[in-house]
C-alpha cells in the first residue's frame, strides 16, 4: 500500500505565494508538507521567492522593499513559526547559494527533522545532508 501525503504547494487557498499566510492556511487545512521556494538575498538571507526575475540575489531585503517589489518572507520566520509542529517542509532550492543560507537557518532553529529538499540539489548527493533530499526519478522508457 502506498502512503500519500497532502502537500500545500507554494500558495494555498488564494493566499500570496511563499508567505506566512499561505503556510498557515495549508497547515490549518491539514497539509502534512508545506512546499516553499527558497532563494537568497545579496546579504545572505534565505527568503521565500520563486521567480528568476527580478533577481532577489541582487538586493538586500531592505533594497528589495525600497525598490517597491512584492514583499518577501524570510525562511527563518516561517520555520520558526512551525518548529516542533507536526508538519514537514519541502524547501525547493532555486540556487546552490540558497542551500547554504537555508542550512544556517536550520542549524540555528534545530529543525532538520522537519525539512527536506528538492530543486537544485545535485551538490548534496554525496554529503551528510543527502538524506534530506528527495531525488527526482530518471526518465524511464515506457516499457
């Protein structure tokens, strides 16, 4: 028998993508996993953001806000809110630098037992954090 999980993907029930509200609504709806996209700002802060453009890595959080872009949430804020609760996080790493910033947050908050990674993860294949990676299956022939 297969075990299925309910996953709240990036945005939930018309809440802003990659936001505290989205995570909260997903959790309250019974999601077992909250998926968020992780990037890093120029000053090394792990933030929840999906898109390549505008490139969040070119800004500090303060510069991002001053430029008038949509608000971004710190990964630390979301993980801290759910630390110790019965929910997992799928951190979809959008860049290699995002992992380093996320790693520091998870060490600080001691939430490794609630986190796994997808996205840009090849560099983790042989390290001690590989057990936290959900690997994509290779393309299999139809037969």
